C-alpha cells in the first residue's frame, strides 16, 4: 500500500511539473510573438512614413520643375542652360568635364573655385572673355577642343599663373591672345591662324614650353620658337621658306639647339633641300619635302 501511495504522489508531482512547463513555454512564445508583431508594426510605420516623404519630395520636384501657364498646362521653369555647372557637367575633385553638353553650351561655364582641370570639348562655345576665369586662378589644364571659338579677349588667361596645358584645337581662331608664362603644352591645330595673327613674341618668353602644335592652319612663316620646345608641329600650313635663324643662330656656327627632337613641316610649300644650312644646329632633320 505504501508503495502505491508513493507512486501516486510521484505521478501527481510529475503531471504538475509538465503542466507548469507547458504554461511557461506558451507564455514565452506568446510574449515573443507579441514582440515580433510590435517590431513589424514599427517597421511598417517607418516604411509608410518614408514613402510619404519620398512622395512629398517627388511632388515638390514636379512643382519646382513645372508650373502652369495661363491655359493651365504645365510649362518647364527656366532655361536648362541656366542650370548650375555641376548639374550640366561632371564635377569631380578639382576637375570639371563638360563634353558635348546638351542643351548646347555656348559660353565658358561658371567654374567652382579651386578647379584644376577643365575639359569643355565639342560644344558650341564661341568666345572666351577676360571675365570667364576671373575667380578661378588654380587652373592647370584647359581643353576647348572642338568648339567654334573665333575670339579670345587679350587678358582672358592673364590671371591663370598656374596654367600648364592649353588646347584650343579645332576651332575658328584667326589670332592668338597673350599666353600664360608657365605653359608646357599649347595646341592650336586645325584653326585659321595666319602669321599676322600671332604676335612676334607670342611664344618667345614661354621658357617652359615643350610641346607646340600649330598644324593645319594658314601660317606663312615659322614663329619664334623658345629653346625649351621639344616637339614642334607645323604641318599643312602655307610656309614657303625658312632661314638660318628659324631654328639656329646665324651669328654662332657652333650653336646646337639642345631640346628640339621633332619638327614637322610636311604639307607646306617649302622645299627644305634649298635651305641645308638652316638645320645644322638640330639633332634631327625636320619631316618634310626635300626634293
């Protein structure tokens, strides 16, 4: 009898423990389920709030971009060409890329201060004025290749004391302005330059200039070239003659031009074989007609 009683008491205690554990597990699951529901509701509320913000911003953008005229139809606000430069162009740290801009870019864009490099190739820029670079004196490289520039005001580059590379290739220039003194490379290929449009000392004082490109123009004579120049391209002009002083020095028969290693005069009417004494100071003969 005692054994049966002990077994009965043990069974009661075991059942009570099982029921207690099940209840605790149920309450725990219920608690976590309520917690998850609360978290999900919070997440959904944030999502709905963000969506409202996005919709509000989009609606505002539409309102800013368009405005109704008298007829009630929406019309764009402002001229796209009046947009800030860094919306029309690509602005990276110190560099501005304005290539083939649409709508057409017809003037030099306003640049962020401390711009070092400007690439404004293949646009419709017509003129460069003295005000275009007034506040940007940090420029080191400018490339205006492939525009329709026909006029550059004489002081346009005067304040660009750090400018080293300048390309005005493939434009409609008939004369050159004063160039910055620290230029190392200047490219004016494929323009309409004549000798009278280049001042006698245009390049003479550029004692850092290494590369000078004046090919495919209308020059009648070789301009004064500084001794620092290494590469000189004058092909396809109207040059008909050269002299001893073009590259050498008539008063110094021992003079050797120290840096010049490439001269192109091909495509000109000059026959270089007629002027054999004009190249004795050079380390290599110019490329051109010698028959």
